[in-house]
C-alpha cells in the first residue's frame, strides 16, 4: 500500500466504524455520544493551539478567543455543579485523579479506596496513578449484598489506618456512596475526602444519584464523557480554600496543553446540561430501573433486586449461568449490541478474562431518545440471544431496524444525527 493509501484507509475505516455504531445499541457504561454542535467545536482550530497560564494572563499570544471560551466553561461549570472552585484543565479522568493525589498527599501516604473487583478504578490502585504518586492503598470493607461500602467496618478501618485521602467513587456504581456516614471518621484522622465522579458526573449535574459537595466531600475529580456528555477530558470541583494547591498540581504539575478543542466541547456540553440535564438524568435512572426489571422478568440474574436494582445508569447482571461474561459480551456484539464483561465482587482477579458479570449502561441509549418501552425491547434482544440462543443474524436485523428510529441526539440544542455531521458517511 502507498502512504497515500494508508492515509485514506484511516478515513475509510472510520467510516465503517461510524456505520456500525449508527446501527448498534451502545451500552458501554463509560461512553456517551456528543451532539453535533459539540463535534463541530471539537473539530475547530482550537485543536491546534496552546494556552498555558490563566485566561487574560497567558504565556502565549493568540489566545483572546480561547480565553473567552475558557471563561464560559468555568462559569457554566460553577453554576451547574454549584461549585466554588473549578479546574477544567485535566486532559483525562486519570490525570484529574493524579492531580488531586498530588495536591493533597505526599509519597508514602495512605489512600483508602475501593478494590478494583469491588468497582474501584485502576487509577485508585498501586499499579496505576495511586502508585505513581507513591501512595499505599488500603481498601474499603465492602458489603456484597448491598453492593456498597460497609459503613461500620470502614469507620473502624479509617481509625486504624489513618488514611491521608479517603476516595469515594467507582466504575461499578449502582448506589450512592456513604459520604455523610464516613465524614466524621475522616475528620477524626484528618483525611481529605475525595470523590471520583467519572461515571456519575452527568447524574450529579442533573440532580440525581447524590450531591457529593453538599454531603461533605472536599474535592470531586472526574472525567467528562461518561454520563456527562462531553468530549473526553477531566475536571476538578472543590471548595474555594483548595484552589491554590489544586491549580499548582494541575499546571505546571501535570498538564501543559489542555486540549482546547475539548475545552470548547465541554463548554457546549455544560450549556446543554444546564438546559436539559434534569430531564436527561432522570430518564437515565428510569431507563436503568426499567432495563433491570425487564431482564429480571426474562430470567436473568440481575443484581440487587431487593434494593430496586440501581440508582445510576448501571445495571449489573451475573451471567455465569448463561456462559459467562466473555461469551455473553461477544455474542451480543455479533448482533450489534455493544456491552462489556465485568468482574463481580466475588470474582477473583484471576477471572478477569472470563468474569461472571456484564455491566450495562443506559446513558447513551437515553441520549438517543430511548425510554422505558424501548428497554423492554432491548431486554428481549438479550433473551433471544443469550437464553433462547436464537440466530445472531436474525436478532441483528431486528436491532438494526429498531435503531433506525433513533438517529438523533436528544437533550441538545442541535439534534441532527451526529454521524451524518461528517460529510463522508
Ligand atoms: C473511567 C474512569 C476514570 C478514568 O477516566 P479517563 O478519562 O479514562 O482517564 C477514573 N475514575 C473512574 C471511577 C472511572 O470510571
């Protein structure tokens, strides 16, 4: 192949990806779809520029319009999250976490977080960002039945290990974490209380799930692209008193260029959430509950039935009776239903290649306009594929047909089909 052909092959391959995604049911809980307006500003010349320093006091020239956009993003974020301090520079959720670790701890300090098999993110572990900061990680005692942090045992453990940072938040996150319940123990040992909202930021923005700042956390660290429908990146929200140490940890600490095209997309997504966030977030939670019940009704082992299954965008299913997480995820993919396999709390980490569970997210289906009725249809597809073992081709045709009615992005000012935005589809 010539280099020219390689270059155009990239374009052709992305075109195939867009066609596939636009005919699929996207149910990966850590993903979302941005509106056409977000995509337009993200493809702008901002992608090529640098803007080190603060708006109005940049180290580079050429920033006057970038400054305007950054000020809009910061103002809208403060309003949306009712947060006294906002930092929109982190380029990802992990960079955001590492920045907060850097601001609030020293190498050798202890971090208390959730174990990865209990839903903790890899960046909460010693082999990732926490270890990069030199933190020793102690994990929260976890209640398998409630799928949540065990409050009584955690109070004891906090008193015993005296962590420098207590980190709430997770990548498997059915129910709000006990922030209020553990705040007093944190104060006894002088710990900073941090909340990683990567998965649930869009729910928090829309008034669902929980309100960590009001419940007593010192600092929220997050991504912007899971339930929050922005382009990829990170964000930090905190009490005003921490502004200086966080600013310094982020720049000059861990971020030089802050991906200004994604900053522009964030500003648009913040405006969308201020306008539509409440109805979007409440529909996500309704959809998760409806999907969980519909799967349960069809014979799936959906976790936490006694607690109403979920209060977030997540639904967790134990599929060990249906061939395990790997088989189920691969089968669904063949029929254009995109999900991921997931470890469940009782799985040993050695089961990572074939865990017992699957994790589903309803945020993107919600964003393209699906409601409770559609969740029944989705659950039917799951049953036909995984329990009845119907032909994959047949189900796939029905999935594609269903998706034809959901081509627009809702809860946005510009609802055109985002895949059509690109002239080459
Ligand atoms: C996804 C995730 C992150 C990482 O975000 P990136 O933008 O991928 O770096 C951090 N924390 C939690 C809880 C996550 O789920």
